[in-house]
């Protein structure tokens, strides 16, 4: 049986130690905010977005997010 989304989110936000996460559509407002939270917690963050060269993408790269310009990563 699939895990309840609330439980999955709780596990993500309470995980300890360095983690790795990849976010699709990372330059959008919601995903960018999540990426910033994870980076702030010391996670390794990568993401993909067709708008990777946008101001949001530039800002994420400056924070250490590895960005791909499409969704093939």
C-alpha cells in the first residue's frame, strides 16, 4: 500500500544527516522554496527545469544546487 503523502513529507523534513534530493520543476516558486530549505539543512540538491537559465535558476546555482536544463536528469 502506498505511503500517505503527509507521512512521506514528514520523513523528508525530519530526516537527519546529509541527504540527497532531486526536484523536477525546481525553478518554480514552490519547488525553489523546497530546494532552499533542503540546501539550508545541508542536503545535496539537484534539480531540473526548462527555465534553468532564469533568475531563479541562477540563484539556485549560486546556492550550490546542481541544475539540469531539461527533465532528463
